[in-house]
C-alpha cells in the first residue's frame, strides 16, 4: 500500500512538473467587432489547445485607441467578454490614456465593462508583457 501511494505521489509530481504555462498577449486597437471576435476566438482556441495537453495559458487582451470601444458598456461583444472575464486565465487590459481622451471628448465618464483592468498605457502594457515572455498576436 505504501509503495503504491509513493508511486502515485511520484507520478503526480512528475505530471505537475511537466505542465507548462504559456502566455499570450493580444492587441485590439480597432473599433471592429469582427476583429474583436477573431481576437476572442484566438484566445479561446489557444486556451483549449494547451489545456487539452495538460498545460495552462494566461491570455491578456490589451485594448487601446479605437479598440477600447470594445470594452465599453455598449460593446457588441459585451456578453463574450463578460463570460470570459469570469475565467482567471483571461485579463482584459484597458488603456488609461485612451480612456482619458474618450472622457474628455465625451465631457463625461465612460463606463467600461466590469472585467476590464485599467493600465496606464496599452502600448506600454504590450511591451511589458513581451518582456515577460508573452507571445504577441494582433488579429
């Protein structure tokens, strides 16, 4: 009994040691629901691929410029973002520079989706992610 428990423990340790964590950064800089859906499809396909292999993946979708419209309350992909933001594998980074310009132009606060995480600059965030070993994709 002790030998089989030890063997099972060693097997689990070997499996957990062999599991890798992948990281993906996706740029969204267009106010285009079709491109945003491609970005979301890419993110989900990558996650499914690596999880099927026993690996994990962290995906950060960074929106700036016109792409920040995809994170507003009237976003045509709001439901998809809301659902994915419940999964800790996904982060939705929103550019603070773009938001400030949008609010100045609108003359009021612009509400973003609850799953959004504010970063000071979308481009800087992409640079940071790449320096941390994230693969970079722009649909």
